C-alpha cells in the first residue's frame, strides 16, 4: 500500500479490534457511538503526539508548597472543526485530550447524490472570508484573517471519495489556518490520497484504509453510512 508521507495509519491493536467491531452489521447505535469515540481518542493521542509540542508557561506550587515549572501545548490557538453531522461523534473524544478548552467551529457539507460532489450548507468560522461582501473594506485588504486559528483539527469519521474533506481543507485554507490535522476512523485509498495531496499543510491520521469506493460513494467493505448509524437515521 503506497501512500503519501503525510498519511498516518494507526497500528494500535486496540484500535484495530474496535474497528473490527464497528464494521459489524450487528453493532447497535449505542455501541457505534462508543466505538467511534474510542477510536477517535486513540487517533487523537497519536496525532497530537506528533502534531503538537510542549511549551513552558511559568511556575506554580504543588499542594506541598513546592514550586514547579508549568507547561502547556503549542500551538495554543488551535480549533476543532467537525464536519456535520458525523464529525460530531468525535468531538468529545478529542476535547478530552486537550489541556484547555478550545474553540469548536462547524462545517456543514453534504454530497449531492448524482455527481457525489460536496455542497456547503453551513459554516460558522469567524470572519470567514467568503462571507465578506465585495463592498466590505476587508474584501480589498490582503492581510491574513486575524480570527483564524493557527491549527485546525478537522474531524470526520469517513474519507470516501475525499471530495468533502478536500473542500473542507480548502475552506480552512481560505480562512487562514497554517496547518490542518485531519482525523478519520476509516478512509478509502483514493480518498485519502486526494486529501493528502490537496495541500502540503495537512497531516491525515486514520484507523485504516480500505481499497474501494462503490458507485454510491461508499467505502467497501467499510462501515456503512456512519452518520446514519450514529444518529439512528437508518432507512431514511
């Protein structure tokens, strides 16, 4: 399996066992939510071990009155960006790993059923550039959007064709981020390659990569429609 160097596939045995459970058609919605969260947590640990660094922040004292040096993560101005709706199932797992609260923004994207191309229906990135009117003074100002986070952690359990993730990454680039860490439970070969090659500033962390996508844009063997499974919308 030849993949770009910015694609990282977890080899954690617990993750792989949980992914095997997630693939099963007999896994209940409650179990599905728990498995997605647990897999996201393992991937988050692995992604942040390489994507973040430790920085000294000052001093404090322990309950015994002993002084110690405090530390936190760098960059501190990161934001989580789940892709609606499935990405919501990963948010709690990732926020629980971080030492401080961070902004959570949302991108709403769906695939239209004919060409399987992404359509954006929601975006609450602050001062998002595409939302500025041509008459706005900021529209002629080439400076970087100061509201943008340095690092965006993009969350979506599935990378199928890669079109949705690619569109989300381009939106984040336009917003002004310097780097993107994308965390996904499962990807297809063609999809993860497309995402990895979309920008040199992205690092992709996935639980596994399956070979194929079918004519409906579903990964095979895959895990089915993870959004429907998470939100009990089966048979819609």
